[in-house]
């Protein structure tokens, strides 16, 4: 009987990778909400998503800093621009 349970658990974790990842992420998010609170966890998640977006742009080879500076030149008045 224990061998069957062991085989079932081994098969579950080897074939259902997405379920395992979802379960683990759910546990982490739930623990973070319990420990830090909902809005602090939401803020950390939001910062992580922004970091993921910026990192993916750098990985693609985009010159994100130069594009940001050009956008700021268009938005900001000339007396504020220091570069």
C-alpha cells in the first residue's frame, strides 16, 4: 500500500509540473498575506512585476534608459531638465 502511495506522489510531481508550481506559489502568497498583510504583499508583487518588465526589456536589448530620458525631455519643462 505504501508503495502505491509513493508511486502516486512521484507520478503527480513528475507529470503535473504546473499544478505543483501553482500550489507552491499559492502557499507563498498566502503566507506572505498572513505575515505582512494584504496591501504590503500587493505592493511587493507590483514591484516584482515592474522589475520583471524592466528586466525583460533589458534582455531584449532595448535601450530603456535612453528612451526614458527622451520621453522625460518631451514631458518636463526646459528649466527642470538637468541633462
